[in-house]
């Protein structure tokens, strides 16, 4: 790689600290800085991906960075492997899109908002890059704390309620993850993930399982899998659309990364399998799939509906990953990437209608088609992709998911995916219908969009981002096989954790 | 001659006539759609493309993409007429597509990596279910009358004349050996569709049920698994497609001319739109299987292919009688009544046409009628297009003509005795109630699950210790 991976964390972190300073002197400069920093971060992400691509395909991609030159297992290190690269690219891409979107979208207290957003980005990048389990915890908390503040950004009653609820859940999840880490550290005396992976079998069985239970519970709370799904609808429904998109598109996928990193590499999947917890995971994930889709049927508010749909899809991803077959992992990773694209698109396009319209929240979606037809068509395309219409990308990830379930003879899961598709159509249809109503009233209504000083209209930022997402969803549907080769490398890394251990520890491997 | 129909040649044949029908519909639509004409043409072009992919591809994924393409394009076409109808149509087709996805996943699991004939009966059934939604097999046909009667005339012509064939082409490729269940479904469809058409009072509903009845013949031919049955089915797809396209396009003209589609209110239709009236008569005669029209030959082929199976030959006489009855009933009320009943003076009254058809509307009707006649008078033309030698059924012209005349006499006698078989008006069928019920029930279920699952906050948090305990003790349970 042509630059240090540390830059991907430091850049957003540095921007976050600079924003308040610059804000004191000149607001315009701050705006410019936000855009430049986001673009530079995107450039770095793509440069990383571009330069790493040949190594990625060859299966030799690995970069580590030792803070202050201290080698592992003593020092803190960044361990950037191909799985990390995938999720880091996702974080970079979505952070950039949402920062650009927010320029036209937020419109108040922008300084604070961007500080939080950049900190959030730094946290997510840290999670996917660190090779140290305590650092992982710190970054999890960093992203969690910033997201609490971001969810409450509207400052009304419902968003405060949502934040408190999310905070209680988030803190409990953090505590459990911390407890798990403490048990591991107490037993092994190391915090390095590779070292833990190498030695986990040395911990007495009871302690092994206790630590896994705590880590797993914490992660399931973060993922919003049944029975920890209670915060989702409230949080996604009350946060600004850009933040809901960030939580459901990016943070949820980063949590999937943590799940993979901890249980496939850190503890080894055999711990889960021997205890029979993989079946438990499959069971509750499938339960939350169907519950998510069924609960979405009752919602009349678009963001709450999307939240329940998210719950359904996250359940599906966890379920197919828990099969622990190469095809299952491939399908899970593919759906994670595609779901991030689709859900971000849905939240952002719905957010556009909610933001630039007046009146009560439930009614703002009415007449969306007459307000801005291309965005509304985008909403329909994302929804069609969600319910698995070929050749949009959702179809392909579901296709592989079903094959993975078929391979393991999990027929109920296949039935659940089909019913999820059909229920999906039933809960998206009322919104499409609502969007086509009330032509006359829309024509009279004026846009609430105003020019951002020095730039063009606010709306333009928002619509551009949605168009980019439409393009991404359609093109990734046409080229799903681009993902095949790199994903196979990542899957090999997950199924043979020894490669990760060798990369990090450089051959210092215990028996 | 081989045992099964050469599928590539059949695909070329279907594709060729598919393009011809699209051109006819496109010509007709140039006046019908004055605002959204280009959009309609674009959709028509995409439809033709998708249709081509469906019938030619051997890859499951391309097939699915094209299949869903057809669903989306036809939905967009219905959307031109009515939003709610389009949503209902899409929902129903989507359920069918999902059954099809499931069938394909299962087929892949059984080792069918390409589209090839299927061996397993359960897999065949799954595919019949999945394909049957778009092809309106009996039991999955409920969407057809509401959609055909409420969509615009060119769209109905496309759906009824051509879109329904897609599923049958696939069935032909997947089930070259035939399938008994498909056979019986086909038989039931002929009678059910015919009976429903007989009692219809709305012209387009009548045509929709007639489509159902005629699709029964295709299903019968494919289900029989005999070569004659399959050739008959393929030819009937085209012949029925031409006839139904002509009839539906004509129905659009009638609708505008007579301010509605109630068949009792077609006043002096023949004098107002003579060309349309002739093409309507030709279309219905072909459906009835009258001599000198193409339907005669295709039905004969299917009859020959299936008559040895379960006394079907005998049953098909009854089927023809039903077709004759509903066709005669419409022709009487719609066209012939005024010609026969009105006095000579009345007939000479100046006819004022409220909607004079244009050339672009007449051309498709004339071409359709000419094709039906050409195929009827010189059937080798059909085999030539199909690149197949004449299957060599000896058709005795005189007995069949007498048979035809007998059916007509029975029809006329029945009409005369019952004063034209007048039935009270019926409302146009609608999907609103059924789908409304589905949505209400699903929301109620969702609401009750929500109330069950979302207790107050402290109880929600109780799940956490419960799950931790459960996980810790889990190893004791298993």
C-alpha cells in the first residue's frame, strides 16, 4: 500500500478536532474543509483499494502498523487484512456520501454535526483496522457515543426518547463486550486478536464459554437481532434520515465485521459450534428475519418501516453467516454490501421527501412522485431491489443466500426468504401508493429548499447523492461477479484464521 | 419425425409472430396513446426483447431477469390505465415469480444447471405453479378477467394475445414428456373459461374468459406430451394470439364507438364499423374452430394429439359447443341482432359514427383477419413457418363442415328459443376485495404481534439476562 492505513483513521479524527476551531473564525471555510476532508478521505480509501487490488486477488494482502514501533503482542497494532479492507471501503464510501448529503440536508448546528460525523467515521475505521481487542472496544464506544448524540440531533421529544433507549442498550452492550474482553485478558494476558486466536484454546472451557456468551450478547444487542430489536424502530424513526442511513447502512455492517472478526478469527468458530450456539444464532436470526418483515407491515411512517425491514435483513445476514460454509459466508458478505447500498438509498431518498416538505411527518411522503419524480423512481428501484427483483443487486445476494441454505438443507430459511420478499412488497406498496396521491396539493406547495451560501441549492446535494446510489445499486446488480474473487480470499481468511495469526505475529506461533 | 417438437424452430416461429403482433399493436396504439406514445413503444420494444430472452435462453439467471422484465413492463403498461390495478397485478405476479425462484433453486439443488427437461414430478409441479401465475392456469387465473377488462385495449391485446404464452413456452421446454396434472388443468380450463364467458355481459370480460378457455387447449396440448398435441399447442399460441389481438384491438374501437362494453348496447355496430365487425366475426369464428379459419386446424391437431387419452376426444366436442355458444351469443347481441331485426328502411338511415377508426387502427385488424384466413385456407403455410413437415392428419373436409354446421344450428336454435340468452348485467370483476382482505389481515396480524412483543421498557430489558442465562445453560439442554 502506498500510504499508512493509519491515515484513514487520523484524517477524520483530525478534521473532527479542527472543525470547532475553524468554526470560530469562518463558517465558510469550515464548509469547504468538510468537503475537502471527506473527498480526500474517499480518495485515500479508493487509493488503498486500487493499490491493494492485485494483492487482494492474489490473497497476499496484509498491512500492519505498529504504533510507536512497538511490536505485537506488546504494542498496539493495526492489522489491515482483506476483510478489513472491504469494510473500510464501505465505511469510506458511505461516510463520504452521507457527508455530502448532509450539506444539503441538516441546515442547523452544522459545526457540531460534522464533528460528530467525522468522529463516527474515525470510530468505524478504527473498528475495522485495529488488531487489538481493547482498541476495538474503545472504537466501538467512540462510534456509539457519537451516534447517541447524532440520533438526538433533531432535539424533539421522540428523538430524545429514542436516544435514551439506544443509550441504555448501547451501554449494556458495551459492558458485556468489555466483560468478555476482561475475561480473555485475565486468562491470557494479551489483548492482541491474533495472539488471542492463537491461544484461545488454552483458556479453561467454562471461562471460554462465559467470555463468548458476553461478547455474543453484546454484539447481538448492537445488531438488533431478536430479542434485542426494541430500540431499532424508535431510533431509525426519530433520527435524521442521514443518520438512520448511516446506522443501518454502515454501523450495522461494521457490527457484522466485529462478529466475523471476533468469532471466526478471535475465538475460532469451533467454540460456537461445539457449544451448539451456531444453531441458536441461526434460530434467533431467522426469527428476527420473519418478525422484522411482519412488524414492518403495520408501520405508516416510512423510516420506522425501513427500520423493521433492516431488522429482517440483518437477521438474514447473521443467519446465513452462522452456517459457516464458504457459500454462506459469501452470501452473507454480499448481502451485507448490497443491503448497505439499498438501505442507505432508501433512507436517503425517503429523507429527501421528509426534509423538503412541510406538515406532519406521516403525511410528508404523500405526493412524493409529483415533488420529484426521479428520486421517487429511485425509491421504487431501491424497494424493488430489496424484494429481490432481478437484475437489481438484492436479487443476487438473496440468490446466493438461498443456495447456501439449500446446501445445508435449511428449508425453513428458504421459505422465510420468500415470505420476506412477498411481505416486503406488501409493506412497500402503500408507500409507493402514498407517493402517487395528492397531485394538486403538491403543485401548489413551495419547496422549502434554500440556497446554501456560496454553493448551489441545498436540494442539489441531496439529489446527487441519491442518483449516485441508484447508479451503484443498478451497476452492482449487473456486475455481481466482480465480488466473487476478492470475497473468496476473505472467506479463506475467515475459515483459516491461522493465516491472520501468521500475518500479524510473523511466524511466532505457539503450538 | 422425432417424438417431441423441435424447440429451436418452435422458438423462431413464436418469436417471428411475436414481433409481428407487437408491430400490429404498435400501429394500433399510434392513435390510442397520443400523450404517452413513445413510452408505450419503448415498453413494447423491451417486452419483445424480454420475450426473446425467455424463449431462447438456457441460463436460469437470464431467464429470471427476462421473466421479471416482462412482469415489470406489463405492470408499467397497466399503470398507464390504473394505479391500483397495476399494484394488484404486480403483487400477484410477484408471488408467482417467487414460487418460480423457489422452483429454480430446487432445480439447481437437483443438479439442473441449465434449462433442460425435468424428470422429477414434484419439480414439474413447482414449475407449473410458478409459470402458471403469468399464464393464468386455472386456480391462478383470478387476476386475468379484472386486469384484461380494465387495462387499455392495446395492453389487454398484448397480455391476452401474447404475454400469457410465455409460461407455456417454458412448460413446453421443461415438460416435453407432458404432465398429467397440466393435462387435466387444461381440460378444466376449457370448460370453466367457456362457461364464464357464456354468462358474461361485458365484452372484455367475455374475451378474458375466452382467453382462459383457449389457453386450456394449449395446456392440454402440452400436458398430453404427444407430438401432435405439442405442434397444435405451438400453432394455437400463435393463432389464438392473432385472433385475440384482433378482438381486443377491435374491442377498444367498440368501447369508444358504443360508449361502453356492455354487449347489449352495441347498436348497429356492423354499419358503424364494418371492418371491425368483419374482423370480430373472423376472430370468433377462428376461436370456434370453423373451417377456412386457422383455429380449425390447430384445434384439430390438439384433438388428434389427445383423443386417445381419457376420452378427451369426446369431451372436446362439448368444449367446441361451449365455445360456439359464447361466441354466437356475443355475435348475436353485438353485431347480428341489428342486421336481422331492423327493417330495411331503418337500415338505410344515415349512420353517424361517433368514433371513425383511422387507417392505423384498421390495418392491424385487416392483417389479423387476413392471416387467420390464409392459415385456414392453406394450412401448410403454418408448417412452413414452423419449418416442420406437414404432420399428415387427414382432415375430412365434408364431415367436419357438417359438424360445424351442426354446432352452428344448435347455437342458432338455442339463441332463437331463448330470445338471445339474455342474462342480467353483472359488475366487472375486481381484485380490490380479495387483496384488500389480504392487506387488512396482514396488518392486523402485524399489530397483534407488535402488541405482544413490545412490552414496556423494563420488560424489554429483561430479555438480556434471560438470553445470557439461556446461553450459559444451553450446553445442558443439547
